[in-house]
C-alpha cells in the first residue's frame, strides 16, 4: 500500500493523546521526516506528556479549545473510555478531516456515533513504530477514498509495515497478536534474563545477551523464507542443549496452550471494549 503525498491528507495533523502509544507514533513520524512538526498539534492534558511532545517541536494544547479551526487528519491515540468522552469535541473537524483511531475494540460504528458524519480509519500499531520497526493493521470505513487510505497508510508506514484487512473483526485478532505482542516478548525477555542471572551470568551481561538473541532471532525470521518451525529445528541438535530445553517447553503442548489462552484473553478483551463503549 503506497501513498502519494502526505500533504494531501496530513498537511495539518492533530494528535489527540500523547501517552506511550501516541508518543511512539509521533516520534516515528517526526524521526522519519514524514511530517513537519510545525504542522502537528498535540492535545494532551498531562503536563509532563505535553512538555515531552513540545520538545519534539510540535504545537501543544491542554484542551481542544485552542486548536486551529481546520485540520486534515485527526488521530485519536486514546484509551476507549477516553475516546467516548473526548471525541464529540472534535465533531466540527468532520467536514474536511479524516479521523484515525488506534483504540482497541472501538468499532467504526461506535466512532461514527460519537463523531457524526466522519470519515474514519481504524488502525492498530504497536510500540516499535517509535523506531520504525513496528507493524500496523488498518481498516477503513466505506466512505474513505483510496487516496485518503493510501496516504494515511504511508504516514503509518514511517513506523514499519502497514497491512490492510477487509474485515473489521480481524482488528481484534491483530490487537491480540501484534498490538499486545511486544509485551509478551518483553515478558519472555524478563524471564530469560532472570534465568540467566540465576545460572551465574552477571545481570548486565544477561540482559545484553537476551536483547541480542531476541533481536537476532527476529531479524533472521524476517530475512528468510523458512518457517519458524524450520528455524527452530536448525538450532536443535539431537540430544543437545537446545533439545533438552525444548523437551520441557513442548511437553504436552502446555506452552502452546498457555499462548493460546493468553492471546484469546486479549482478543476477548478487545471485543468487549466495543460492547462496553
């Protein structure tokens, strides 16, 4: 999905919310030169977060009342309950602006009810977008034109690959895998670091080895056509150290069952957010 000119849609961008995910997006966009910070307006009520955004050269606002009268793109980087409270204040941008929401579970229908006659794209990025190594899933409502979708996709592509889905329900599945997935990997890294320390490695070395191993394994998986199962077998020598560990991890499919239950919990939570919005 290749956009044409970002200025077509995003010449004047409003980012509503600049917490962890909002700041990750903003950092990726500005770091890749996809946007001119002078044309970005950030609405963030928390002083420390607002000051952090200001240090990137953007225009910052405590409330939407001080925003300019028009915008080309409004991005909601808010939790679902916060969008429910805040979205109506941005209805007056509907005539010109395209709206993007990254809130899990907030459907096009719910967002439309909050915003009125708005053109809406749902997106599910993840935090590695801050360094251009993330991934984003997008789903547009039926009123979005191809150029608008492509341009918004190009903006998010500053943070990594962008994938369009044809069914909104797939966003809940994507939330459970790529949206929440970095936290699963970080927790695995925590566990490996603790185990390495208990095996006698100095804590700083243990952390470096774990980070390098996860980074290298991910890079290898991306740069080869081999399936993960094949890559795993390439590391696993018969009766070797890796086989000894994997015999515990794969016993009775308990680890696979745990992953299934964890991702299903995230999936169910994403769906429930739209019901409770």
